[in-house]
C-alpha cells in the first residue's frame, strides 16, 4: 500500500474512505534506509500506533520491498558481505517483529551500470562485466551469485519448520564489562515441537557471550553461520561470539 513514510501514511489513512480501509487485509511498506536493518524496529512501533490510532484496530504489516545495493554512489551502498548479513537480518528482524512476509529487492541486478545503485540491488549480479577476449563467450554476460543468495538460503534452511518464540535477554550471559552492549545483541529463540534453535548476532559485534547449557538442555551445541560453515562446542556453558553475521545454534 505505501512506503514507510509516516507523513504520507497519515495523510492516506485520514483521507481515504473508512469504508474502503476496513477491507484492507494488510498494510505493506518499503522501509529502505542507509542504516542497518534493526533500526526499523522502532518504525514498526510507530507504524502500528498510527494505523491503530486512525483505524481504531490493527492491520497485519507486510514488508513488500527492501534492499541494499552493492555498488553505486548512493548512501545505501554496502559491501557484498554486508548485503548478505543485512538480508538475513532483515528476515530475522521481521520475524521478531511479527511481520510475516519479507520481500527483498531484488532477485537479479536490474542493470549493468556499477556506478548506479539502482542497478545493483540483486542477490545475483546481472552481467556487470562482459567478456571481451574474442572467444566463444565474447559479449556474453557473466553472472555472479552474491553471498546474500547463500545467506538467505541458509537462513531459510536453518529455520525450516521452526516458529519464532521470543527475543531472549542477553544481559545475564554477557561479561560485566560488556553489559552495555546487551541491547545490540540479538538472541532469538525458535521452536519446532520439542526442538529449540537460536539465531545470534549483534549490531555492535564482535561481542563475547557465554550461553548456559540450560538454554539447549544439552552439553553440546552446533553453530552454523549463514554461509553454511559449522562448529561445535561442549561443556556446562558455551563461549560464543555475537557478530554482524548471524549464526544458528542448536543442540
């Protein structure tokens, strides 16, 4: 329905026909920003308050377009690694905020101009380089699968069958000198029947964190990054690191 522009949304909601608005199934938005994805959390609060205040009842929120470009001159440009981190974190943050649909912009770069950010939002590069060696591939677009593709695949694969449960307060698990970073650590709990899995990352990382075995009901855990690499840890507690790259932790 609209981009995440509070002024515009306020105008639309107040001027549109109340009879028409009541038939809306959801309100969708495009929360583009130059900051990291978690800054959208407060925007969701504002948006829900605005919708509830105008309509008198809530509507499902849908994130129908959002992304970060990997090249260009705009202030929204990020590195290939950051795009992968951000795209996974967009999905995780939306789940945490009860936004059930996440549509990332976009599947394939729209163009071939690396100086134009509008051409570079895809998780697959669109022939930004052309072979000119005169061989059989001369003039053929070279396609490059960006790290964000694999990050999204691993995020979806790791959480397949799991439902978001809660954001766990990380304060008790941080060294005292790092307690000020508690709000920047995201420890999300997902459940699938009796199985539990956590997603861990930080917007201020890397931050050391010590997780008790009681979280997993196990003395051994497996950590899987959004790029598919795995490590294991054992003991009465687990020393792990919350970084900008999400990891999935299971027993």
